[in-house]
């Protein structure tokens, strides 16, 4: 049989190369810097390999590689949950867990179901390939299933993509509702990118349902895989031009990395943004991070703890707080604690509590340090402040 390699297959090949390259880069970065992006790397890698197998089918080149017959669906099933797991890691601020392996149960089911086919000899696989290679739709109907009817795995995979896509929508909506403040620059950019990413995912399953009305199955095969190729290429290009997307929502780590990177180069008049500019940029981000995490409520919280939690070197934090926030870490924490205590008092909370109880709630070790800090930042004592509120 003659194999055909037209424009569509060339486009598939280019997208596969770009997708694999991007997946490897993201994986290396994730293992070194941000493990939350590991599922994103697996998304690129698995989708790239799935598109590669579809290219082999549509071009007829599968006859030259019979040994890998029916392996493509494994990568397709690996891809299905990865965008959802990635969104979980980013929006819930967590890394991969062993429990995430639960999402790979469909992969295990497929491997068990197709184990007789997967272990056939190359010659036997070639006979099966030649029966269906001229009809991509027939080829992808998975007629050699041991437990399920013809076409089950294709339908099941498509519905699974649909379900995980809806779960991603739910995660995005929940994340947006939980942020009770305006989005910062990082959050806005990541939200735009993930909506773009999800929009292309939508077209990975929509054409399948349209076959029940009017869309031709052969056209669906090309449309779905063409959309997957566009998803690979466009997402990769965006990551190259906007590398901050790899940090998810971790703006503070991105700025810190930029400072470290720029400090390794000598300053010149033509070098554009300098570390000093980045240090100024880091200041308000530190304040936002403190407000969001409320670390100042932890008694005995030190700048070393802060450096560990943010992965920012101690000397950078100290320089930024001292020179660009014009204070020191202890005063910065105490100021945040006093602001929090005022907020509680104005809301009527702890109005009947002792100063000892209020000071402990706000992160102070004892009543005296609370009173001294309160007077330093407000000009009055907490007792007088509470009396004035009552009046």
C-alpha cells in the first residue's frame, strides 16, 4: 500500500515536534522549580504522542511500524485527566499526589482489555492494520476489544474528555469565587491562558456528538486531531512568549527568580530592567502574600521562616524589606498584626475578651508586646481604642 503524506499530516508532524519539545522543557523546569506544572508537561507529552499516532493512521504509515499498533490510545487516555490535575495543582496550591494515579484507571482497563492484541507479533499486527488502514474511522473503532463492543473505547475516551472538561470548568468557577479581591496581574494572565486552553479542549469532543446529527465521521477524525495539533502549537507558543505562565499563580517566586537571574549579569546602561527594579516590584508582592497567607498570625514567625516558605533567599528578602519597604521584618509583622487586631475590634469581635486573648489571636507572644506595638502604630493603647469605639 502507498502511504500518503499531505499538508494535514505535515501539520501534525510539526505540532508533534513542537509539543514534545515543549513537554520536555516544561518537565525539566517543573522538576527543578515548580512541581505543580508536572501535569502540564505530561499534557504536552501525551497529547503529542497521541497526535503522532493519528498521523501514522491518516498517512498510512502505520504499516511500517506495526509493533506500536494500538499503543496510541494509551497516550490519549493519559492526556484526558492531565489538564484537570494541572488545574487542581495550581488552584489548590499543591503538588502531585499518589492519589492522582486514580485517574489512570481507564489506562489500566484499556491495557488489560487489549493485552492479547498488544502482545501479538509484528506480522500479526500488520494483518490487523491492513484490514482497516484505508478507513481511519474503522481503524479507531477498536474492533479487537476483549470485553467491550466495537467502538466502545473511542466513545468512552471522548465522553471522558467531556467529563473532565466540565470538571475543569467547575474548578475554575470555584477558584474565582474563592478570591474575594481583584485579580492580580499573574492571576489575570493565567486565567486568560487556561480559558484559551480549555476552549480548544472543547473541540476535542464536540465534533463527536455532532456525528449523531450531520457531521461526517471521517471529517470528525481530522477535525478532532487537527484541533489537538492547534492546541499543542498555540499553547506552546504562548508559553515561550509568556514564561510566567509556567509559575501558575506564584508571582512571588517568578519575581524572585528574575532577580536571581539578573544578578548573575553585570549591570549596564543598556540592559533594561535591573535587579533594583525587580526588588521594588517584589515589595508589594511580599505584602500581598502576607495578607493572603496571614503568616503574621503565627507566633515566633521569623524572616528565615518567610524565606523558606517563599523560596526567596534571606538576603533578598532582608534587602527588599529594609530598603524598599523602609522597615524591618519584625516591625512589618507587628504592623500587620495591629491592623488585624483593629479589624477584629471594629467588627465587634473579641470586644469582651481580655487583652491577653486578643494579643494571642493576633500573633503576639504576650500582652505587653501587643500594647507596645499597638501604641507605636496607632498612637494609643488598645484599651483606649476599644473605649473610643464603644463611644
